[in-house]
C-alpha cells in the first residue's frame, strides 16, 4: 500500500468515514479513479488553454458561453427573445 506522502492530490476527498471497511484493493481502486479524474481535468485544462491561445472555442464552450452571456445580460436576453421566439406562433 502507498504511504500517505505518495498519495495523489485529492485522495482525502475519496476517503469517506466508511473507508474503515474498505479493503486495500478497494482503496487502491478509489485512488486510481481519483488519479484518472485528475489526469482528465489536466488534459481538459490544457485543451482549453490551447483553444484560447488560438482564439478558438469548442462546440460545448460555444453553447455554455452563450447561455452564460444570456443569463448575465438581461438586455441581450430580451433582444434575443424578440428575434428568436421560443414558442413559434405563440
């Protein structure tokens, strides 16, 4: 089993009070899952950074950015609602 100093960052969040009942294998699996999630987060941040450098966005970021902008700007939201009715014919 790994020593505490060798544990990946965030391992404490994976450790719940029920952990006393975990086997060493279960703990190892949880730590592996945490490490994988951290690696995915790192890759996502790197991808977003590269897109920003190239002044590009992913399709998902385009959608979430638009939603965020409309949520923050009432005037823009009202103008968009007039131009693009959500309930055609109504």
